C-alpha cells in the first residue's frame, strides 16, 4: 500500500483482533491490533479511520466511517474504542475496513484485506434484550429459528426450544379457530363430568337448583343448566330429570317448599308436552295449565274461562263474538254483536237434565222457547209435515168477520208463514176473499193440502165446511174455501185453524 510521498511506505504484516468487551450501557466496543512496517513494529501517534461493510470486498457501507485522530502505537500494539451506534450489528456478518496515516500527516493508507468482525461485538444485543422488561416484546425479538408466526399461531416450548404452533389438540389446545370463532371437532365436551358420552354431556347443576321447589316437588339437581337473569334474583334453567326434559323459572332464589318455581315447559318420557304444569297427564300429547290463545288469519280462538265460565270464545277479525260456555249445570252456545261476552239469552242452552232452551237458560221442558219482541218464537220454511199420531203445533189460525170491509175481515191471526212485504199487506199475511154470502176464500200463503183444518162458527149455530181449492175460481193450493152449508145466503163469523 502507498502513502503520501513525504511518508514511508507502510506494509501491514499482521493485524490481530483480540476479543473486546461490550458495555451494557452503550454500543461501543474495544478494538486491539498490531501494526508492523517492513517486519518492524512501529511506534508513535497514528490517525486511524474505521468503516463497516456488509462484504469482504465491495459491498455497501453499513457503518459510517469513524476517525480516531490520535491512536498511540507502542512496539506495534494499539487499542482503540469504536462506536458505530445502534442498529448495526443485527445479525448478518460485518467486515471492518481500516485506513491509517502517521501523526495525521499525508494521505490515509487503506489496509487490506478487511477484517471480519467476530462475535465479541455482538454482545451489544444484550442491551436490546435487557430492555424487554421495560418495553414490548415483538415477534422478531424471540429466538424461534428465524421463523415469523402466522396469524392465529401461539408460542410453544418443547423443553429446549421456542417455536410457533398452530392452535389445535396436538398443539396443547383442543379449540380451533375460524376467524373470530372457536370450535372443537375432536371429541365430546362435558359440563360437570370428566367422561362425556355425547357431543355435549351435562351432569349436576348449579347448587341452588337442589333447593328449589314446585309445590311439594323439589327441582332436580340433575343434569341442568341455569342462570340468574337479573339482580332481583329471577332465575331460569333447563335440564333433564326423571320426569323428562324441562325448562323452569323461579321468581326469586328458591330454597323452601312452596317457593315460586314452575316448570314452564316439559316433555316427559312418554313424549307428552306440558305447558305450565309439572307432569303432563298420561295419554295427552298436550297438557296446558292456563288459558290458550290460537291466532288464525281471520281471527282468534281462546280456550279458557270466557265470562268466568269454562269454554271457548271465537272472535273474528271482522268483529262480534260467539262463546261455547259451561257453568257446571248449563251448556250455552251464544253469540252477539261486539266483542263483549254474549248474553246467555242470545242462543241455545242445554241443561244437565237434557232440557233445551231457546232464549232461556232455565228450560222447564225438553224444548222451551221464549219469544222475543223481534218476531215469532217459531218460523218454519217450506212444506213442514208431521206424523198424524203425534201432537203438534198450530201452523196458522185466524178469526174472520165477513161483515167488515175488504182488508179488514181478518180480526186476529197467527203465523201465516209469510215474510217481508207480503206479511205487512194484511194481518199475518192472511187474506180473505168473499165469493158471496156465506162463501169465502181464506189464503194462508203456504200449501195446506196436508194439513188438518178446523172451522168453528162464532155466536151462530150453523154448519160450515172447508175444502181446499175445489172450485174453478180457486185453484190455489194455499187457500181454503169456507161455505155456510146450512144457510148459503147468510154470512157468519168464524175461527179457522190449520194444524
């Protein structure tokens, strides 16, 4: 190597790097060497410049050149302190390039080859490790063979090494993750048992379930899950006892017989379902304790206690209401406008004695009809007939006075079986046509061919006859011709009955 012309040629014969010590409080290290010129150790003050590279030749400078202006060399030996700062010795290999000149005079002579920095300077990394207690540990500060973790991995230790592991049973955790969700596919899970026999096995329950009562029956301390809903002590649970599967609740912390605890839902071992009852009755798929509401598209049906009686109510969306009610003595089928309970008089009643009442809930006969002001008690449409050997009702009756003008001859009447405007044109819809003295046509408005007809004169002892449509003038089968056969030229008042 050559120096400036006014100094001698320096030849590096030997350069020895001795182990230096690192101070924990800084990144500096001590460099020891030996400088020889033409086989003779040199002495005196020397200026030395140090630069750090990432390769033995060429490469890039990773440590800015440092110049130590006065390094004393004695018999070829020297020692100097070098500090490239933090973040230089991070693991990859480094090479130190040295340039010297005597007493600061002349040009620097670069010594070759570059000197590899051995392990001693890497003691500065202990400073980084020492700062962990006061800072945050990041993944690249852990010695895991230079492998970075992937999301979801955790740090494991096998007794000698640290390594990154995937979550799973084989990696000391039975739970697996899928995004923010955790799951387990390797076996059964037990709550209250260490030997689960199903995917989820329950055994035992919260301690308070052993002290709750439903009437005289204690809540089972069997396989149960339970929770307290709020600070007031309301509690809920689900589980299985010897009665079946159940959901239960308590108004407060149960502990004594008679506490407000109830099975809200039970499925017993027979497959029967109970709502609001401890043990569903045998033979019934559904046993409900309390009123029940069924909603349909066009209204609702309520089973319970309509009007304080046992039965059901039908309430369509369009309004109005109908009830089927039983008070223990009388069965009532009633209906009314509005949604209030229908009156007992608005329908049909059947007593336990077998009597039927219409318009009354206290019938005194097999059929007891109470007429209302709205119309007749009975109304039969069509040609109603009755066996001749049976008692029956009067189908129609009238008192006829032929001395009165037309339209007034029907003085009193009952049940013409006509309706609407026809019934309003004459009393009861019955009309009288006078054919002549002592001869009349009575029109009842319904077929009277298969009826019993009785004519009784009033006040005058005469004989009269009644036949159905036996003249050419009257072929109407709803009419009766009445004739005074004793004195055909004489009018007479009479009563006529149709059975």
